[in-house]
């Protein structure tokens, strides 16, 4: 778990909890579905030597509440929350990395707040929307977590998000991830699943993203298959592509040194270094 101290700031009608550590060019790290800032623990440990890391618990996850349980959580809202956090910290622009669902928010952050994003890393994510089969799976997820709770949901999800060999060799990391998911509010997990179900296909707009980009993922990802990440890379005008061998969906945890290296390379390519 992260040892850096959490702070809070008012952002877009909520209080966002976040870590702010290190100094130098700013790098905002957005976590994924049903998780919190701890997915970036390895980066929080190493990258502040060179960069100022801003790592929030995004709306409804971790220590950041969703104030109205009866209202939706949208991908656009997560992007607006992120822009508001940078505003609250008086950061005019940053490099931004979005992991999984955080990558979906990153697309909208770039489109709706283009001056806020100097460089973008899409980590274990895709540009395309859910197909009908995946959308139906989201509904099953929503029903499951609401009916059975976050503990049962975590037990079902975790075996699919890591490479099989990593589960065997790093049980402590897998168990820590299970605990993070199990600690979330079930309704908030369901609302975020619905946000992903309803998200739009960003593929036709990839050519509009002209800032330096990196697409980073794992060769054994069963949630976002490598071909989807390759399609994302090929649609971006200014992108590098790093496929980490033997790594599943949880690339920041499974290959922390590789992900950190790719983020550092992106920062340097974008002219954001000390």
C-alpha cells in the first residue's frame, strides 16, 4: 500500500482525495475500475525522484465519495474531476497516464480540456466502445456486485485481471488487489461499470490527439487484448507502443519497472523533465 499521505481538494462538486508527492514536471495518474490510487504504488515510490506525481482516488473509489448514490457516474465526469483537481492545485497542464478505465477518462480530458494535457499515456486500455456482448457482461457485473457485495465481486474478478503465472508467483500483490476491490462501495462499482457500458467509441477521434502519447500494455491481458491496444496506437498520430511480455491487465503492478520506464520515456519525449 502507498505510504504517501493523502490530501483532499474540492473538485467539480466533490472532495477528491489524492496523493501529491515529488517535485518537477507534473504527472497525473488515473486508476481504473473498482480500484484506487494504490494501483500506482510502485510509481509513487520511484517516479517522485524526477516528477511531481498527482495520484487521486477518482469519484466513488477509495477515499473519494460519490455524493449522490442515486445519480450516475460518467466518463466525462471523471475527466472533468481530473481537470478540476489540476485547477485546484494551480497546475496549468500535466502529463497524464490513465490505466484501464482511467484511460477512458483520459480521452475525454484531452478532448474537453486539451490545454491541460501535455502528454498522454494509455495504460492497458482501448479506444473502442463495448460491443453488445461486453455491454451485457457489464449489466451482469452490476447486478452481481449489488446483489452479492464487493467481497464476492472481487473474488470473481481478480482471477481474470492478472496473468496466471503472476497469480502463482505474487500472491501478496494479488491479495492486496482483492482487498482494495472488496473495500469499495458496491453501488459505486456498479455505477462505474454502467459508465463503461455507455461510453462512446473514441476511435474516430484519435487523429485529433496530437500530443506525445504512449500506449502501454501486457501481452497476456484478458480484459483489453493486445490487438485493441495496437489499434489504439495505430490511430494516434504521435504514439509509441510498448507491449510488456508475460504481463496481464494489471500492468502497473505486474511490471512496475517497465511501466515506470515507459512513463519516464514519455515525459522526456514531451520535454517534461527536470
